[in-house]
C-alpha cells in the first residue's frame, strides 16, 4: 500500500498555495542544522530535505524530502510537538489554525485537506509500525531497507550507524556489531560509513 494517494500532489499544492498566499502568513527562514519547533500553528514547507525529531528525548522519527504541511490536526486536537532540522537553509510559511480554517472554508478545500491528512497519517503509521518489531534485529533490518530506498542525498548525508541509532534508540555497540556481521557476510556494502547497497538481508540474526 503506497503512502500517497492519487492526485495527492495536486491537492497538497492547492492547500499550500492557499495558505502561503494569505496576507496573514508569516515567512520564517531556518538556517541549516538549526532546530525549529512545530507547535500549534500550520506549517508549510515548499521544498527541502530535513529530519523530524520528537520534542522529548530527541528521538529521530524520519527523514523527509520535498513539500510538507504540518499541524493540520491542531484545529481539532491538542498540538503534537516535534521539531525539524533542515540539512540546508529552508523557508517555512506559518498561519494560525484559525486563519487556516477560514481559508479552507472560503476556498472549499475540504477534499484537499482530507488528501493531505490521509497521506500524513499513512506516513506516520509507517514510522510507528517500524517501532513495534518483534526484536531489535528486525528493527535494524527494516531501517536498513528504508535507508536503502531513500534518495542518494539522504544516503550520502548520514552514516548507517547514526541513522539506526537515532531512529531506534538501540545501543551503539549492538548496532555496530550487527552492521559488522552484515558486512562480513556481504549482505550490505558501505563506504565511509554510508550505505551503498544491499544484496540481501537475513531474516534472523
């Protein structure tokens, strides 16, 4: 099952354009590698590559590329706080939940909002799904597969060990042991600590 739905990009762009073009939208520039807290507003990111962290514990949730809108559920529920850290300077446009609700009603964007919310929910479900694996190795295996499917920019920006440790919370010694054994068995290939390929991964370790 894909994380995005047909016409998602079109609907995302409709919502983003409507929010950004509001005369009440605020433009914020986030320097490279600076933390930016997502709180109780609506946040529009037109493009970029950034990591998403939980507010407490600084647990890495995911790496994200491209356009994104965060905070759409804030109008209906208590805000979920997390922060993003861009790999290069990026621009965020923010509007209040009240302004967003006004725009949605005036421009009849309810269908488009549903597309964005459904896609965000599917993506975060995929993130959560990986955290409930039956054992530590299964978690590492899933994260290796995820990283292998990521863009070259993501793979070249982070070491395999760092990616797994920040996502899983597993000990560095255990992660390094698993990676070492997988390399010895020619299951994975790495260069300068970065993942370059996966031939296959054993089901068990």
